[in-house]
């Protein structure tokens, strides 16, 4: 029970003259037992609604807290007065729907059954007010309803404590999660900033690279255009370059021949005046009158070589030493043949070798001074065409003379190795 001796409304309730209750099917607030007023005011009215009702009966300068408002209202419910009448109207208006539902109940048993259903359903405030004020609510049912409300208040208090404890735990967890979220957001912002900086750097590098590529493409296009102009202005430039290389090689050979010619002239000056100077001889002249020692060459020529008939024959010498080419030529021309030479692929193009082989009547291949490709080309051509061929390993002038002698002794076209 609430103690109402110190509430500001206690003197107001005591000063009001009690009115007689008019008979009705429903009981009024002041008709209830005194121990019912406290749970009715505490359960059926919210603190805000109660304060709104009581402010009409107080001085504007007076202030009440929740406890004072509750105890004052309980004290005023003992009898019928303006405060209790206002509370009665407020309770009836708030729970009018439940009151109409309970109005159809005809006995205390039905009222108790509906009260128990309300306890299980959770709609307690309206059912408590409608049940207590129902005309069939006897003292036993009133006592039972007050006990149920009392226990519900204890349960509500325990649940409130649990709720507050859970709320405190949730607040701590929320604070921890908030800190963790803040750290994650800070990390995400840092990573985003780093990614943005790296992306900006990559975009800058990409722009520089594209600019460099564009500049290089421009230079390449300019050089290609310039090259194309040069090619158009000099259409035979590749052949000229090739001719220039061949000219350089010929100049070297000419210089070598000039040196050898100087040696030959010096050697000829030391021969007695009766000895005739060297001149090209025909085959008959060579057989009749050319002595062995009359030819001013540094290497001896065998006597029987002069008897070989090479008249009007194209003799191709493949390979050999560059310093002996002039001596090879003189030896072939001395016996009446026409001399042609190919270095065997060292400097001369191998495609020229095929043309030279096609024009040759006799082939002397010096195998020690040519490439493998040139060797097999010579061998395959001579075998296919039947051209006389002699393979000589030593590139000396004496070996060439022996090759010429052996070549003249072949009875039929074919190949012979020495």
C-alpha cells in the first residue's frame, strides 16, 4: 500500500465532501477496495497520462514528481471527488474497447476465464481495469487479480533488471564494436588514399609512356618516310651497294696483281737478253717452242702440262687462296683456256656459283678452301650435268697443275678425286 500522508493532493482529497455512489452495473474507482487503487493507478495509467490529469487540480507553480503524483492519485481514489471522477473518466476512455468486451460476461467464472486469457495474451492494463470494475467481480476474484498484478510487477521488475543488465552489456559491446569499426574505417581510408595515390602515379606513368610511344612512332614514321624517299630517289641502291663491295674486292685483287707484276718484272730484268719476254701462246706455239724455263712465274710448271688441250674451254676454279688467283689465271690462260674463279662462298654469293658452274666446261674444286654448301653444289652439278671435275685438297699452284694434268687424262665426262 502506498503512503499518502505527505502528498500534496492528500489535503485536497480530505477537504472534498464525499458524494454518494449511484447504483450501477459497473463499480467505480472509489467503490474498489483500498488495496486495489495502487495497482490500478500504477498499471492502468501511464505516468504522463496521470500527470496530465492531476495538473488540472494544482497551482501552476506546483511541481510533482512521478512518486508524488502516484501517491496523491491513490489517496484521492478513496472517495468520490473531482480528482477521482477525472481519473475514472480517463480510465474509461483509455480502455473503452476492453470494457465493452467484458460487458457481455454474465458470471464471475466467465470473468475469471477472460482475465486468465488476458494474462496469457499480454493485454493486462485494460483487462485489469475492466475486470475490477465489472459488476460480477467478487472479493475473491478481486484479490486474485491484485495478486496476479503484484506478481507481474515483480516479474516486470526482474525483467527490467535483466534488460538493464543486457543493455549495459550491449552498450559495452557497442562501444567495443564502435572502436573496432572506427579502426577499420581509418584503415580503409588510409588504404583508399594509398590506392588513389598509386593510381594517380600509374596514370601519370601511363601518360608519359604513351607520350614516349607517340614520339617514337613519330620518329619511326619520319625515318621510314625518309628511307622511302631515299629508295625512290635511288631505286638501284642495293645493286649499287653490292657492286661497291665487289669493286672493293676487285681493287684489292688489282693491288695484289700489281705487286706480283712488279715481282715478275724484277725477275724478268735479271734474265739474259736472249730470253724472249713472256707473251700469251697458243697451244701449237706452246708445244713447239716454249721452253720450260721461259715462263717467268714463281712456281715451276710441269712440262707435260703444256701439252694439255684447254683451247676455248671455260675452266672454273672454285676456292683457293686469294694470293694465288693471279697465278691460277696465268696457268690456265698459258695452256689456252679461259679462267673463271669463285671463292667458294667466303665472300662471293653462292647464287653466283650456280651461274658460274653452268658456264664452265671444266671445274677444279679446291676442297680445303670452300664451304660445305659450295662443295655439295659443285659435286651435285657436275654429277647431274656430266661436267668434268677435279677435287684438289691443296690450294698450291703445283697441286693445280697436277689437277689439270689428271683432268686431261679422263676418258669420259665424270668425277675424279685426288
